[in-house]
């Protein structure tokens, strides 16, 4: 079978005060068009459908419209889970009626244990979970962290494996090795909350949500789709899109989504920015992040620039931390201590002392130790 | 056909801080048992399923469990609307999937215009509405109050009438002539928001929600079921239950629901209340409202009485306003001005002056005039 893998729709999310509903509607239409063109048999949405546990009434309407269109109008089976931004209970209310039209929405650990079988594939739909939920479910006090929880879950899921079928896990967590950026807010993405990619090797494909860039992880069978829309300045340089997965040959292809209003960083002096010769070359409909090259005081800078660039999302000084560029400079495969050096330097302008280095190394070793217990 | 008419479940409601979830679960079980015994073909729920527009996760789970049990396990068709306590949007999310199993939940004026046909009956499911919603729906600026809105809605619904069928309206509003009590909180129940019973004569039966006592209105074809559970001291003497409606002969029968913990008013002196000879005759598992006969100061009265009566919902002095008794004394069919006299006397101990009487009469005439425009 062929399915489309998307995640992190975050309906209700704002970008520095700007409503993203038009972006999200357009992205949805692109997802639908890709599903049609690629003749997929199902659509996977790997969590964080909403941006907040108590979504606004407008957001409830938006998501309801999209899901109705996809499932009831266009008759795509949907395989979805709740993410850490969703309220599993609120999102899951009503889900028992959805299955009649092949809209499978799992929001509890118990549901994750019963695979959904479509064509040649068993889908295990595992919502975002906290270790205590898995501890309670199995009544096993030895389950103390997400890795232990995940190991147990995988073992149980394997009991359900039909060897004649392909096995796909849909989940929402931080997989080890991931690079992550600042719009995955209020998420525990520390080392202790990571799940090692190796521990997921039982599956033919793992469709992940949680991190917003597809390049957050480079593994053949374990992939983040990323969000369909750019949700922060740190995502300015990400290519958004969805994965098309073909289970016959277990091939994957990334299909891109184009923003209506892109996020663009302008690093210029104030004088240049207000010069028509310059700004007429810029797509001023975009969300604009400005990094001022000036060093002197400029009065009323936001108001003056907003007259020219209506959708300014931030103004920074070039010598401040300029996140979007940082992201593109940093190689996520570097040693964590080297990454820490980079970060400390860019944040403070100084370097770690030898003593600080030693502490960091010790803490990291401790953390890694706990992780692989 | 035969259907059961209930309303005002108010899942999530508390009684002076006491959780009512056990009461509500038990009432649900009694409703289910009545539906079985009476061999009904459908269950009508006339609004206020939740107590709050943003229901807690616990409440979402509770209601979901009940509705699933009724519709998916016991296969009863459900005809439901949103009330003023519900968020139409939140409650209605997912409702497009529910109809596959004959769970009809209408939360918009547009939906109310399309009758649900079951057996020999057309059901018009009209959610709680504000006049502006009907004004917008019909694009008619002449619609300024609920009566005007209702007249227009009835006219439109009549266009849909199949003369070979019975016609039932399910709605959630204050019908004129109603007596109402203090647990219908934050509701605009003034005269201007009332709908005249006469204007509903096109229907064979009107299944109402909004007021919590079945005796709030005495009309042959327009009935409140009342809430299944007592939600305030003022409901202490109400008999709770549901209506069984048979459309073949258009007969109605009231079936009672028995509380697990009833609301009971004790009017005694403190000395009597703490005397085992007295309190051993009382069902102390009940919710107890105490009206102290004493006139002297008593220290730490709540703490001392709670040791004996664990579920005290209020302590009053006998010479204060004692609502539960008031309710039973007042005949709702009295002239509004006579009712006002009663109320003023009991609230203040004095009587209205002639001048005050005149003002009240004038205001009432004005209000009645606007109502019947």
C-alpha cells in the first residue's frame, strides 16, 4: 500500500502574533493534492493536530473542516494519534464513531496495542505518552523513563505482529540523534526523554511527529515528516512537506509544500531597509525577520519598518543571536560537547572554562548512562 | 414511535462543592433502564449535556462513556442539541461522523432546518440560540428578540412538514409561563427572553430543556423533562425523571428517577441536630441543607455539624430566606404580580408600596407587549 505521512499541524498556532490559519488551510489543500496525485491509500497524522490542549472554538472548527474533507468528502482512511500539544481526552472524544469511516484516532496506550490493519500493513498508533502511563498500563514499576517504556511497548506490539504483513509505528516523541529548534515549545526534549532509533528496528517504518523539520533525523526507516507550515524563525530554512511511503518496496519520497507567506530574514542596515530601491526587490508579503546591521540607536524602529514590511515577526541586531542562520551553520552530527561550545560562544560571546567543560562532560555521561539502562 | 425525553444532564456540575458524578452515573443507568422497560425507539436529550462550555477532561470522558453506551452499545438512536451551557462548536465537533449510528446532534440553526425522520415522526433539533444567530441565518434585520426569531424558525420548519408525519421540536429555551429556580445559573430568563407556548402550536410535541423541574410549565404538548439530578437546594422538592412520549396516540407519561443521595432540608435547633436520638433517624448520607432554628451565636458550627452530617451543602438561619420551602409554597400559575408580592415579602419581610406596585405592573405590561410583537 501507499500512504502519506504528515504530522504537527498545530491548528491554532500563531507566529509572533500573526494568525497562521491561511497558511494552514493552504498547506492542507496541498496535502490533499499530493494524496490525490500519489494515489495513496491512507493518510497518517503523527500527533499535535492542535497547538493547545484547550483549542479555541475557531481551531476546533478548522480541524473539523479539514478532517471531514479528507475523510468524509474525499474518503481517505486516516491514521492519527494525539501529540503532547493535544489533549488526548478532548481530541479522542467521539473517536469511537470515527472508525466506521476508517478514521482511526488512537489517544491511549491501550489502543496502541491493537494494530489497525489496512491492506498489507499493520499500523500501531501510539499517542504521545508519559512513562507513568505505560507503567500503570503494564503495572510494572520498573518502567521509569521513556526508553524503558518504549522497549516494553515494542515487545508487546511484536506479539501482535502478523509475519505476512508490514509493520508501521506511528508515534510522537523525541528520537535520539534529532536536531530540534525552538517552536517545539514546552516540550521535554532533554536527553532523558529521548528514544534511541535502534530500539525501533522491529518496524518496517516509523512515522514520527514532534520535531518540525524532516532533517531532524537521518535514518532510513525512522522519519519525521516535520510540520507542513513554518512555525518559527528557526524553521525559516526548512523545506516543508510530507513523506509518501510505499510498503511494497518500502520506499520513501519527500513531496514538498510551498508556503503562501514564507519566512524571510533580512540582514541589512536601517537605511537600506527603508530604501525603495532595496525593498521593491523583496517579497514584502512574506513574514519578515529583520536583523539590523546598524550599531547606533534608531527611534521607533518597529513602527517605521512595519509601514514598509507589514508582517515583521522580529527585529534583532546583527550582533545578537540570529537563530535562523545558526541552525544552518550547525551540524547536528557533531559531538554534543562541541555543540555546547558553539552554543555557549554564540549566546555569550565567551568560551567555557576547563572546569565548566568537565562538569558538562560528567553530566552528559550520567545522562547517557540513564538513557541506555 | 415511542421516545424518551430527557435534558439538562450538566455533566461536570458540582453541588456546593460536592461532586455529582456518582449521582449522574446512577441517573444515566436509570434512564437506560427506563428506555429498555418502555421499549423506546429513540432518546431525546434537549441540551445542556455539559455544565460548562469548556468541560474538564473528566467531564468529557463521563459524557463520552454515557453516549457511547447508549448509542454504540445499546443501539439507541439519539436526538440531541446543544444548550446554553454547552459550547455548540466543541460539542458539535465530530458530529458528522455520529449520524452513521443514528446519533443526531444538531448545534447550528442551519441544521435545525433539516428534520431528522425516524419512523412516523419528523424531529426538528433546534439548539439554544441567540437572536443574532437567527438574524444572520435569515439575513433579516427585523429579527431582534427570541420570540421574533422563533416565529421565523417555526414558519421555516413548517415548510419542511410532511403532513403524513408527526412533528416534534427539540429545543432549549425559556417558555413563557415557566417557573424557574436558581440552578439555571447565568441564564437570561427575563421576560424578554421568553417564548410564548402558543407560538409552538404547530408541533405535536415540544421536548424542552433549560429549566430543571418538569413542573416549570404545565402545557399538554410543550414539556420540560427537567434535569435527571437535583442541582440546587431549590430543586430539593422536585420529582426528577423523564417523559415517555408515544407518537401514535400522542400520549405522555412521566417516569421517575430516584436519587442516590437526596437533598434534604433539616430545620432544627443546634441542640437537636447534635442529639443522637434525632440524627440517627436522619439519612445522613444525603446532601443536607440545615436551617438553624436558633437565634444565639454558635461557634464553629459548620465543623461541628459536618462531623455528624458529612455532606452539608448549606447552613442558614430559619429567619433567613429558605428557598426549598418557598418553592413548594408558590403556585406558578398565579398572576406575576401576586408572585412578586410573595417574593418581596419573603425576601424583605415587608410589602410593596402602592407606588412600587404601579411601577411593577407598568413594566410587566411593557415586557409582555414586546414579547408578543
